[in-house]
């Protein structure tokens, strides 16, 4: 079985007031994390501007809660960093959103149909989503056995694009990790520097994001918030610890390591206009409905490396949030900012691909409870894998 990488969307389609067993006065975000852990999630972390919390264990079989100040693999939240770098270069007139990638990176994409920078950023390019099963993860056990495989970005793109475009560029929507690997290659071509260095010089250094970096072939997770786990082998086998991993296959799409506090500072700086000129930030927030050609309506709108979600059905009134979600084996991430006002949260849950329906729903509730005025206790799952 092959699961595509990215964001597993679980948005509340209806909600109830919190009536769980938490003690009176417990923060609803903490109560939501405790309920998620009670459902079988090993650990959770959540950090908001006015609060931080943790639940469960940092490492299965050992005492100690997750470290809310620790690092984790933020998966597809990396796309917001990559998109910001591209848009900075657009603001410097070093590339245009309408430039054709085949002209900027000759030979990288094998298609006759022109694909633009904007289309890659917005997932409207039709470029295949990811590696095919024969070249990537063809089964859950292969997530375990392929953990130290190195992928050069050009190799990942070549293997993914041996298949035809999913649709004519600009005519539909489909999430593409491969497209963001191409964008990472574009950043390197334009700056003549490795992507990791560009990220450090343009974003993490200026903002003081000391936990945020691209690890490359370094497979370890130093100062981890918690270990990540998946049920890669059938019971009675225990869950597999997938914390140590080489994710060069997701070069510009999902390789970043960060912390909840750093993610909050990044998105706050982005929306406060500290990383992009007004014109480029406005372009970043121009969205299309994310109706995937394979999975259907995702329930969100997508800009240029940004997700826009309306939590109206959960919160009882229009509640727009901006940010990104991310999924890698063992690490499920949400990082979002309110469209207006100071509310913001970043969350981590330490099971992703093999979470059951209850767990996949409950791990979203701390995120929802940051933005809803009335605490939410349950949310039927509307899910799609990106």
C-alpha cells in the first residue's frame, strides 16, 4: 500500500461543546491533546502565543512527556518556506511567476506543455504528485527499510516525471511534492547556493529561528520534541520508531526540521510583511479551490505555498485561518494563523500515515480549539491525503 506524502486534512464538519472528562479549568487545547493521546496517539505538542502544552510520551517505553520546545519534522509545512524564498526572488525581479520552468531549468521537466512558476507554487501544474511505488514506498514496511536512501533532487524529479502530466497545466489542481522539488532546484539555480544555505541566510538567520534547518543526508533529529511512530508491520508487531530518516526525496517539498515556536514566529513574520514585499504577499494569498483530480474537494483553498481554511462549520461562524499542514511518517503537523487577530498555533502528533479514523480526527482538535470561541470536543473526519 502506498500513501502519498503531505497534508491529511481533517476539518470539522460539525461540532459539540466540550463535555469530556477533563478537570474544570483545563485549557481546551490541553484537553483535546489528552483526548487524542487517550485514543492511541503516542504524543502531542501544541504551542500558541499565550500557551504551550504537551501530552503523552516523548518516547514509547520511557517516562517523560514530549518537549514543547523541541524539534520535529514539519513535512509539507516546508512548502511555505520554499514558496517564500521563490517569492523573495520574484520581488527582486530575478524570476517571474509567469516564467516557464522549462526555460529556467532546461531539461528538468520532460513535457512539451509549458509549466509556469506560479503553477508549481499553486499545484496547478499537472506535474505528477510523487515517486511511483516502484521507485519509492511501495508498501508500509518499505518506509522502514528505505530510511537511509539518498535522493538527488534531479533524480527524484526524473523518476516522478517519467509519467505523463496529470492534466494540461493551469486547468485543474493536484498536490505535487515533485513540483516543490523543482522549485527548490530553481532557488538554487537563481542564487548559486544550496537550498539549505539560502533558507538560513534569507529566513531562519534574520528571524532567529535556531531550531529550523534543512538536514540533507543527516538522518537524525537532534533535540527532538518526541519520537515519531507508525504501524508498519501487522499486529502483534509494535509500532516502528521512524524518527531517524533521510528525507532527501522531499528536497524542497518536505525536508525542513523546526519547532512549534519557530513555526509560529515564521508565519507571524510572513503575515506581518517582514519576509515579502506587499505585492508578493498578496500574490501568495491569491487562492484557488483545491479540488484534487484524484481525491476530490479537499475542503481548503490553496495560494502560493499557503493553505486557507474556513473553520465555520466547527466554530459556528466564518473563521479563516492561513498556514500549512504537513505529514511524514511519524509526524503530523499543523501551523496556522488567524486571518485577523493574534490567534495562532502549531501542533505535532507523533503518528501520521497509520493513524485510525478516530486518531486522525482527534489530533486536529487542539488546532481547531485555538480558533473557535466555544471549545470543540468532536469533529467528524473529512480526510484526504496530499
